[in-house]
C-alpha cells in the first residue's frame, strides 16, 4: 500500500477513495486487445482497421510498456463506461504527469524469479520505477485535492488506490545502493562495513611500504621515477632489469615488452598483498550476498509489482486517450438505455451513464469523421504535425486541438429506437462502405473508452460483438469463389451474433444470380431482425429497400448523389431510398445514346409501378433545391466575411493615420524648438566672441567688429528662416488645378490630407484617395495645402535625405534623382504592404524579404519591420534593400517608425 505519511491536505481524497467500490483484480488484460480470441472477431478488427487506430493512439503514450501494449476493450458496459470516465477525468488535468521514471520491469522480474543475481543498474531501475509510481499517485491526489470538484478525478485515483507501492523495498534498495555512483554502500551490512574498513587499513599500509621501496630504488638509480602499479591483482613496484639486485628476495610478477623493466613484489609486501586478495574476495562475496538478498526481495514481491505496473499502464492509457481526444476534437459518447435490456444485473446498468430516450433514437451521432481519414486532414492543416505524448507541448491551438478541414466529410447516423435492420443503398464509390466502417469504429472506440471525432453528444448502444463482412473473401487455396467466401463468412456471423451484437454486411447477396441473391438476402435480414441488436447492410437490390414498407423493424438510408456534378457527396440521407444512378454515370462517361435509351426501357419494364419513379424525381428535385440554397447561403456568408474584413482594415488604417498625424506634429514642434535653441546658442557664441575681441581691440577697430558680428548674426537668421513663405490665403485664392499624386485638403475630412488619383473630369469632380478609400469630390471642395504645410509634411523626409550621406545608411545615387517624378502614392502602412521579420532566423528573414520585394506592385511602398533587437535582422534587411535591383530608395527607421524601414519599389 502507499506510504502512511500522506499529506493532511489529501484527506478529502482519501475519504472519497475509501467510499469507492474496490475491484480485487484488473478488469482487463493488458496484453489483450479484445475480450474474444476467435478468428472471426480478429478478422472483423482487421477489416475495420482497428489496429491502425490503436497505432494512432499509441503515439500519445508516455511509457514503453503502453506504446507496445494493445488497447483494452471493455468486456461489459460497466467496463467500457469505466474507461470512458477515466478518459474524461484525464482531460480535466491541466498539469503534465511525469512518466519518465517508469520502466518496463518484465525482464528484471523474470531474472529475479529465476534465482539469478540482479546488477546494480537493474536494482536502481526497480527503485526508480517504484518511486516514480508512488510520486505519480501523490501528484494525482494533490491535483484532485486542489480542485473544487475532487470527485471528478476519482476514476483515475481509484486505479491506484489498491496498489502496494513497495515503499519498504524501495527504501531497502536506497539504503543498500547509491544509484548515483552505482555502488553498494558499506552500511548495507555489518560484515561489509568491517571488511571494507580492514581492507582500507591494509591498502594504506601496503601503499606506504611500496612508496618507501620505490623511493629507495629511484634514489639508487634503479628507475627514472618512482613507480607503483598492479600486476596479476597484486601491488608491486617497477625496477630496471639491471638493478634487480636491489630487491634480492622480491618476486617478479611481470616484465615489460622491451624486457628493460621488471615489475617486482618486495618480500615485505607479500603478506599484505595476500591479505588484500582475501579481503577483496570477501568483499565481493558479501556484495553478491546483498545483491542476492535484494533480488530475492523483488522476486517475493513480483505479483504486487506486476499489478502496480498494470495499473500504471491503465493511467498512461487513460491520459493517452485524453490526448488523442483533444487532438481530434473528440467528444464523449453516451450509451443508449435500450441496449441494456439483456444485462445480467441492475448494478451493472447503474454504473453506466446512459442517454435519455426523449429523441426516440438508439443511434444518434452528428458529424462523425473517420479517424484514419481525419489524420491526413489534420496533417494538411499543420505545417509539422507530430504525434507526441500528452505530457509534452501540444500542437494546434492552445487546447491541443486541431481544426479539421472539410475532408473527410462528416457522417450523421440517425437510427430510430426499435429499428433492427438498416438497408443503405446508393451508387458505387458513394461512401456506403466507408460510412459502415465508420459506424463500426465508433462502436469499438466507445467500448475502448475513446472519445469520438463527432459533434454534440453522440449516442449509440453498447455492442458485445461487432461482426463485419466487408470486402472480397475469395480464396484459391480453399477453392472459394467470391460468393462462397461471402456466404461462408455470413454463416459464421449468424452463429456468433447475439441480442447485443452489431452486424455489418457489405453488398449482401452479391456475386450470384440477382433473383436468388435478393431472396437469400431478404431471408438473412429477416433472421437477423430477431437475433441482433442492430444490422447495417449495403445493397443495390431495390427489393431489399422495400422491406421497410412491410416491417417497422426495417429502415432505409441512401448515399447522397449530385446530379449536377454526377459525383457523390458522401453524406447519408436517413429514411429514404437511393438510386444507383448507373445510367446517369454511364451517360456522363460518353456511352452511345441508343445504349442509354435501351437500358432505360428495360428499367421501366422491370419497375412494376411508376410511383417509384415519381418519388425518385421528387427526391431529386428537392435535393437540387437544397443544394442551390446551400450554395447561396455559403456565397452570402463569404461576401459578408470579406466586407467585414475590409471594414476592419480601413477602420484600423484611419485610426493609424490619426495617430501618425499627432506624432508628426509633435515631431515638427520638437524640431522647431531644437532649431530655436541652436540659433540662440550660435548667437550667444557670436556675442561672446564680440565682447572678448572688444576688450582687447582699439577704438579704431570697433566699427569693424560690429559689422562682422552683425553679418554673422544675419547669416544665422537666414540659415534658420524658411525660403518659401507664401501666405496660405494667397494660395487658396489663386486658381488651382491639382496634379496626379499631389496631396490636397478635402472638405469633410477634418483637415486631413488626401492624394489626387485622377485629373478633373467633364463633370468637374476629382478622384482622390484617403487611406484605402477612393471617392470623387467636387473641385470646389478641394484646397491646395500651403507652402508651410508642405514644408511640415516633407521636412522629415528632407531632413533624412540630408543625414543619409553622413550616416552611410542610404543607397546614395541609386536613381533617386531620376525617379523624383514617379508617384508612389500615400505612404500608409497596411497589412498588404508590410513584411514583419521579427522573431525569424537570418536565413528565414532573407527569404521572406526577397519574396515580399518580388511580390510588390510596381512603384509601391514596402514597410520592412525588423524590430530593435540585436540588430542582425536590421543589418540583413538594409543590405538586401541596398543591393536589390527593384529598390530605388529606402528610408531608415525614424521616431515615427521605430524598428521599421520604408522601401520604395520600382
């Protein structure tokens, strides 16, 4: 059991766990994928591609055991509901669980139970796994205790509540072994501690003796440097062969390859070496005894450890199912109450969450997508889709879910209560088989505790067996034809099926004479009606679809087919009969008209009543009308979305223009203030110079100094006086004809500037552009901007052009003069003329900038946002703009555009 020293804050969880009904043993085998091992059930799983779904789910597991284990399927409704509850509880967890310390102990347990010794690494693996399992349970309890609704996490907590986490075994291994250094500690046993103490003392004496002997040999010239080494597991010293006489009673243990050096054991060291060998062997024997004792402890706890690992596997699979559900936007299915008429006990039914029967349906699934087809859809919606553990960073949106595209087409299943047989008709390649497989997979996934890639609250019965006959079962080895293989498999299905079974048969009665095939198929369906929960079959036989008119236990469904495109839509229409549309498809392919007409006459002869044809025509007409209205609705929604996008973008640009106008005025005021300060400073300098020269000059030089100072002050005044100073009222009163690209004042824009796009027309109106909006206004509503306003608008760029040669940031004479007459329009930043390089690598930013320049329209403006980071992206951007053939000029960042460079593209 778990450690008794549990935190007090988990007491509420402990009380809840005590109240939960305990299960003495796991309710499923970890190594079995289903509750039946017969070949028919295995073939059905393969037919429905269940192993591929299991492979998808295994990618979300966190332990090696779970990734290789087969997915459990509930053998009873209660077991399936328990699996669903575990999945729903795991989805509520927002903190990642750490499974990294969990290891597969199967081989280690086998070695221990076989009576063999376990290595230090293997013992440490056992200790790590036991510790990780215990910490995993404590993490679950802490998270649940901190929640406002701790009972929601009971399905997960009760998995581990009866487990023995082998705390004593874990602490015993920890006491005996240092797993960081991979050594057995001396405290593991009293004998080992005594042996190591004696051995250390003996080694110290031996080392001291050999150091003294080696030093004497070195002083006598018997070796280049003192050398102490080990040969044949005995400590010795090195000595030249010519000085062997220095150790007359020594024992030669080894000789160097050249023969020049002997490795000798001094006589006084023989007893110490002998003692070292004995102590070393004793230490090894004692360590083996400790390892044997720990292996025996593990062998005695084998069953408890296996049970614990099975439970950890259940937890891992529960979180894997939760991550799988989030990945595909899955929802939890609900079992239909009608399914439990044959259950053995009322208690089992009470343990299952069942659906309310107010909708009158036993199967009610909206928008179910095939999980295998959904994977390819999600891959197309993601640049890099990695199936990863739920404990790592999820992909997709913030919730780990990916938004599916329009493929695969979602399928609805609507089967009324009391229906036992559903006959699906429709054209080939219309999706009958895929839809039937999807229903089979939905049933299997629900039994296995998986959420379904559907909408709303999917409801379906719990089936004990899901039996399918899909595909061609022809066998040359068993001399079976297509029909024989088909009938042979149906015979096996009829033997196994029960009152709670789901039977799926594709193209029932096919491969033989139509009249006999219809008769046999009708009899089989009548037989299944009274012996199974639900049977779904596909067929091209119209007589089978008419069985609904005689028996309320039968129902029809048809695959939708578009007569406009002559293509299937892969949607199921419930309660109607579908046509094969063979003649329409043959005509679209190009068959001779005479052949089509002849076939149509045969069809009329085979149809005893014309009512069927009228119903088909009415159905086709209604279908066409529905498709037309659907297209119109989609088109209207698209136009509305586009209009709203343009509206929001224009609104954003207008707000941005107001902000930039305020910033520009503030900047101009700052520049004027700076020029005033500069002028005052220069004048003060002239006055100081005048006063200094006045003190040292004579009276005859006074006039000359005054004229020189006045001239300097006049130069300063002229330098800071604008050269163009036409009065505004004079410009406004003069006859005025705007030019294309000129900025003007427009009445109604509150003093804001607009750009002239077209010259005045015959009606006297002028086309101007404000931001992205173009509008025609009367010529009387347009006023030219004053010279001072022009200077205010252009001073910023003029000031920048003065600074470029000095800063080295401009391209110099790259066609600026030759392109002054080209109009680039208003310099307004929008989402379409902006490239954002922030957060990119240098190579990625280079590619994006090149593509943006090449994709720009002629004579347009491009805003390059490089940010204010390390400067690497900025240097790259300026280098590309300077060398690109389409860039005529660029303006570096300024107080109005921090972190942004404006490029002019020709």
